[in-house]
């Protein structure tokens, strides 16, 4: 505890002083800040405990832990998309969130575990050329495959046909892949350069909560029928 208090940053110098001299807590001028300072320290200790527990789970059950992490990320992303992005007046669709969350658990977590494990085994290290190679492989090979899996899974659980799947890929796969480059090229550069391999999927899912808002919107966007496309094309001529 002494080391923890001693190492607190400068803005919390008053906390260091009061822990060294605990009677200062009871002075009237210090009472308004007492709750916030104790609460701040308690939150740090709690978060460090949760982080340690998460790392233990990663060591004991890496695949399951990563699947649950992806479940959380995709669920949170769809909740944000439905409540704060798509202000279309429609009621909240819980089954849509279930579909996105199940994709995270069943597909994203498991495939990410094996793909990034394979990539790290074949291209170990953090040299610039290694990092650049990993980012290139991820964005030019894995990214399109992931897009096909994402749209295919949603197509399957929604009971749609193969033709619907093909139309969805034609309409939105290019947008999904190219739209991700602005986010994932810099994000994966940091990922492959600085993030420990065991925690890659946690880092990815942290970024992906925000990106999933876009992905959730794109995955649930209806595809125009051929008749409507033809009509729009005819009217523009």
C-alpha cells in the first residue's frame, strides 16, 4: 500500500500526504474530497483485480475467454447502434442483438483466436517489416473472409436464401472491407507492434465496440431489389 500511495501521480499529491498523515482526513476543509479520493483508490484496486482475473482466465481457458470477450463486444456494438445511431423510431430489436452477440461468440472469437495465433506463430516479433506484413495479410486476406462470414452468418440465422446472400455481398462487402481500412490499419499497427498476443482479441474487441456500430448497421441494412435498382437506373436516364 505504501508503494501504491507513493507512486500516485502529482495531481493526487494531497492523497499521498493524507495517507502519510491520516489525521488530515478529519480536518473540515478535507471532508468534501474524502469520498472521491477513497473512491478513486478503490476503483483502481478493483480494476487491477479484474484485470488480473481476466489474465488468469486467458491462461486457463484462452478460447472460451476470447469467445466471451467477442460476445460482449458485438452485443455492446449493436446496443449502441440501435439506441444512438439508427434513430428511425423502430422499437429495440432484442433478437438482432442476440444474432450479433452469437456471431461474436461462435464465429469472431473462435476464428480470431486461431487466425491471430497462426499469424503470430508464422510472423513472430515486432520489427516494422513484420508488423507491416501482418497488417497487410489481415486487411487484404482476413478482412474479406471475415466479411463473407459475417454476412453469411446473419443470412443463415435470419432464414434468408443463397440469392439474398449473394446480393448482400454485392451490395455491402466492398463497403465493409474498404470502410474498415480507416479504422483497422492504424489499430492493427498498434496491435501487432505493442499488444501481447494473448490479449490481441481483447484489444480488437475494445476497438470493435465502436466499429461494430457501423458493422451492425451495415449487416442489418436491407438490400434493394433488382426491380428497384432497375427502376432507379431507368429514371436517371
